[in-house]
């Protein structure tokens, strides 16, 4: 039932329309709760059609599929986010939820088609089925991307600047706890050699939870529409973020970092499945391991971002994440400890990658020009996700460049797939060059902030209750 209540003027339990007045703190708290709920629900369909599950499904119906085809499925979703650009002005004019909900609902038939496809194995050839999967995911991803232009601006309406890091720490912790539960369940369901009907169950859950999230979005309060600037055309709106130098440096940092972060996706899977002989359940469970690491540390990451800014997080963690890629050079199927090495990689990657993600999101929302958040936020989001889409193709090119490579030196092994991780290491280090050029509003000078951070950390480690004698 849609009805006014005491939570603020114009508040409705379910609504597609913006509020008539500025959101109250009570409305924002309600919005924050529903944002977290919707995000947790989105994990169920996001993981159900994730690049890893889709890649395992493709390999089940067409075991000899080419690396470039797998790279296409890893890149498809990110590349389709460019369509968000078309709806940025519509979200500004009509409201965020009025763009999101209709497009999200329109994407559901494509998910239903995907859920039907496992039943068609044996009727169509493997190549035809792979093409049908590609068409279903293209339709779904394209329509859904048109609606996503409202999501981050809607979050920005409900999360004040001073708690943004903590909120995203809490939000991403909730994500990761759900990822732990759901990936463990999916890994158990799929087993070592999954039957196709098991993928169908996962896809069917994605259909139902997609609908549930769309209903939840209508519970999130939306701030009143900002007055439209005279003479601000579609192209001028899109060009504004590129005229802001500190934001341009942020865009370049995000592009390079996300390009590096995503380029190894298909090759981690190929290393695990082909080189190391891991089963499908082990591969899926590695996402669980990464999520455990992330969930355990994200609340702390959010507090550090709120207190010190994102730049200190980047300066400390980006080089560490880059160096982590070198672990893949020591994962050998003849080594009885290769599973421990792989699990260590995913655990540490979950900790570092998601902490950096909190800092990137904080900068993306916090340094957007007031009154033009839709353009700033969505341009940054689109470029970051596009970089994530291009990454698998860059990885494919690197693997082809080093095709036939097989070098061993003691415990160290280097082949075409592992060369992708070596390139990823170098590219992440290159992204660190932009850290000192990011907005100082969000962390000040890196050197000064690092000194303050280490001083406070030292005080914390040496804290003792009053009256405790020195040793």
C-alpha cells in the first residue's frame, strides 16, 4: 500500500517518484537499509549469471570453445554499460527510479530465455547454444545497463559525505557475507562435473531475485530533482567531468586499475581448470574465499577511508595487490601445496581489491561537482566498467603473444596464462603513478597522510590502560 506517513513530507512506502522536499535524516536511514537489502538480493542474480558461472556453463556445453569466446563472455557485461550514457539525461530530467525500474523489468525476459537454454542441449549444436547464450546475455545486459544510470546517484541521495566510507564498508560486507553463503551453495550444487539442469536452477533463482530487487528499489527515497541548468545540452553534460583536472586523473587511475584487475579473469579459470586440474566446485569456492577475506576487513577499510581519505588506501594497497599476482608463478600441479597458494591468492585479493573499491567509490561520489552528480558519477562508473570489459581481451592478446612459452626455474613456472598475471602486476604498478595526483579533498597529501596514519596506528598498538606498569 502506498501511503503518506510520519517519516517526512511526501514520503511513500513504494514510489517511482522523487520526494517533494529534501530528504530527512530518517528517510536517509530508511534508504540506506533498503540499499543494502537490494544489494544483497542482487548478489543472488549477479552471481547466478556471473562471468565465472557462465564460463563454466559454456565449457559444459562446448568444452573446446576458444579462449577469445570465453573472453567475450567475461567482457560482455562491462562493455554494455556504455549504454548508461544514453540515459544519464533522462535520470536527471525524470528521476532515477523512473528510469531504473522499467528497464530492470524489461530485462527479465532475457533472463527467462537464459534459464530455458540448458533444456535445449541436444536439440541445438554446441555452437548454436553458445550463440543463443550470447544473445540472451546481450539483451539482458543492454536493457539493464540503460536503467543503471540511476543507481549510484540514488545511493548518493541517501548517504551523507561524512559516513560514506563506513556505509560502503557495511554495504560491501553484507555483499560478501551473501557471496560466501551463495557461492558455497552454488559450488556444492554444481559439484566437480555439473549436470546442465544444475545451471538451470541457478539461472531460475536469478530471474526471481531480479524481480525482488526491482520491488525493493521503489522503497528507497529519492531526493528532489535538481533544477536544470539553462543551455546545458546532452553533450555538454557529458563533457563536464573531463574539464575537471583532478577528476580526470581519478578517471585515468580507475581506467588503468580496472583494466589490470579484470584482465586475468578467464586466465585464472583456465589456470585452475586446465593447468592445475581443479574441479568446478573448487573454482566457484575460490570466490567464497575471497569474500571471507573481504567481509572480515571491509568495516575497517570503510573507517580508514572516512578518516584518512581514499588516497592513503590506494598508496598502501595497490602496490601490494600488484605484487600478489606473482603468486601464480609458483602454482604448479606437481606441487602438493598448490591449493594453498591459490587460496592464499584469493583470500588476499578479496581483502585488497574490495578495500580499494571502497576508496574508488568514495572518490567517485565525493568529488562529483554539486548539482551535476549524475554526469560525474555515471561517467566514472561507465569508464571503470568499460576498462573491466576490455581487460579480458587484453589478457587474451598477452596470452597469444606468449603462446608456446614454457619456462621453469625451481618452483617458478612461466607459461602463456601466467604471463597474463605478470603483465597484470606491471599494469597495477603503473596505475599507482596517478595516486598523488588525485583530489586532495579526499586524503590530502599522500606523504603527510601516511605519516598521520602510521602515527595513529603506532599509538593504537602501544595503547595501554591507565595504571598499567611499563615493562
